[in-house]
C-alpha cells in the first residue's frame, strides 16, 4: 500500500549562490498542518520560505510540493504553495483593487470572484495592520493548499492562522518565540535538521 | 503566450512606470521636432530610451509587482514575453511619437526612418532586458551589446546603405535576445 505524500517534503534542501547559503532543511508538512521553522538568520528564513514555495530552487537536496518537483514543475508547485513575503507594503484603495486584479490575472482567477474573496479576507483580517494584511490577502485569493510565511509578525499569529482556514501553514522565523506563536503546543514545531 | 497574463503584466507595469514612459515620449517628440533629418537621432535617442525602460524592469524598483510575478504560476518564458512587452511598447511609443514630430516638421523619408529605428530600438531593448537580472560586469556587458546592436544597425542602414541587412540583423538579434531572456528568467532565483 502506498503511503500518502506530505504536502511539502524537504530533504537536506540547501540553497547556495556565492556567499549566500541556506539549509540544509529537512521537514514534512502535512495537509492542513501548522508548522513553524526556526532558522539562524533572517536571510536564511527568507530563502527557506522561498524554497518551500518554489520561488527559489534548491541547489542540492530535495524539495517536493505535493509530489511536484519545483526544479521541473514550478508552475504546478506555485499553484499549490503561496508565499507571503516578510516585507509589508501599503497601497491606496485604488492600488489595492489593481493589486487584487493583477494577482487574479496572473493566477488566472475570475476577477469578480477574486475581488469578492479579497473583500471577505479583508474583513476577516481587520485586526491586522493593512501593510501586513495586503500580502496575505494577495496570497490567499489564489486558494493555495500551503501558505508559506516569511517571518510573519507573531502578534498577529491568531488572525493569520484563522484566515488561513484549512490551508496548511509553514512559517519561517529567526526568533524561537515568534516560531512558537505560530506552532502552539498541540501542533508541530519543526527545526532544521542538519545533515 | 497567454494573452491574459501578458496584458495584465503590461497594464500593471506601464501603470507603475507611466511617468518614465511619458517623459520618454516627450523627449522623443522634442528631439523629433528640432533635430536635423537623418537616422542617427531617432535611432540612438529611441534606443537609449528603450534601454532605459528595459532597465526599469529590474527587480527591486516595484517590489510588490516583482513578488507577485516571482510567485505566480508562470513559466519563465511566459513571464519573459509578458515583461518584454512593457519596454517594447514604451519604446515603440517613443519611436512613433518621434515619427509624428518629424512628419509635422515635414521631414523627408519618415516611413523608412521609422521602420529602421523601430527595428533597432526593439533589438536593443530586448537585449538590454537580459541586463535587468544581472549585476556588475555582466549587466554592463548586456547594456554594451544593446548599444552595439543599435550602432551596427545604424552602420548597415546609413553607411552601407542596406536597410534590409539592418532590419535582418535587428530581427535575428531580437529573437535571440528574447529567447535568452526567457531562459535566464526561468533559471533566475530572486534572492
């Protein structure tokens, strides 16, 4: 009998380019699971989040997103995993509408549906500062199965996890306390396993 | 190419860079209105504008557009074609505005000047796009190649009196530059 694959599987996943290096990271994230990864630096957290969402390809080791390899099937991976970057950004009302429309076009979603979904998410994330809510709304309108958060604000952990709904969440952190805010006792708290 | 994605990228980036496109068109109009006849002014000025608008697609200038595009479920070549449309449209507008200014001034041989300038500007712009995802010497190298292509097109059209050869050179280099940009964007890690 075949065992079901985890939604995200990283095995000794390492990124290296010149002086920049991240990993090796070994972890599994199952469907609907909440996981937080504590790494040594902010830079490494950003790179690991990008690797887990197929934005950056691992230089060595293995990353599989729902059985798809980002090195050859990056489009399929990016439909499943959505990255929320660390950098907040503010937009005017008009720019926000354009932003949602732009993401809807890139993800080939129905623009009206995306706008309605964004409005619902915006109400749900009313407690979060807009600069942090906008990237999260942008990521969630694509209806990903895995939400990858690069150093999210621990103060908003409850709202973010509630907005994610049944979507699996992996957050990367350079601070252990922040990581614990996203993976409470009942859920898994993962650490990079060095090979 | 998926036209929906291409139009979306074109609209978003042209909106974000509307000022640079406007200034490029104004510069082209002024130059076209006051410059003497000939191919040098439209070809080199508009190539410069094309290279500038291509470099304006570099990562970091519009971070939220960059992050959307990097995480969007698109192949490198799809994104490359969509992003290449932006400076090409801006440069074509500049060449068109220059030609209109020349025509208003009553300059001779506007159509042939327009065709050769458009070819050279397109090739230079597409070549300069490869510089946007590189740093240091490789970036300078691609900008230099883009300038070299404009120079070669001018030499072929104006000195060798062979506009067909100039247009052929531009078509071949534009095709190769777009392919190269797509390949590079597919391998590019936005770190």
